[in-house]
C-alpha cells in the first residue's frame, strides 16, 4: 500500500512542479527560476513535514512522493551547467548559493517553526 501512496504523491508533485514552471515562464522569467522556486519551497515544506508528522504512510506520500517529485537536483545541475556554458559565471554561482544555502536554511526554518 505504501508504494501506491508514493506513486500517487509522485504524480501530484510532478504536476505541481510542472504548474510552477508554466507559471514562472508565463511571467517571462527563465525556466531555471522555477527550479529554484520548487527547490526552495520544497525544502521549507520538507522541514515542516519531517518535524510535524510521524505517520509513516503520510510521510511516504508527502516526502518521497510529492516533495520527491516536486523538487529536483538533476534539473538544478542541468541549469547550472547551462548558465556556466553560456558564460553566465556569476549567475551560476548565485544559482548554486541560492539553491543550496537557501534550501538548507529554509529546511531548518520549516523544521524549527
């Protein structure tokens, strides 16, 4: 039963990530902004979920399923390499700092609030 919850959560998370990407790009921002948004929001929500919940099935649904599909490290890496290859070195470094440091800080904030 747990794997079903993970699969359903994964579908929800993937859909939400796609919706955020569509929304951000319709505002005429680059797609890598959407990746940053989902990673930061997902880190914050992960902190809240991990701290607040102890029901294994709900955690599997939310953490592994929804947030696992919502956030993305592979697209983050792809976006960074794209910025670097286009000569946007400072944007790439800022992108790394925002995603990594921001994600860790937002996770901690979510966990401790």
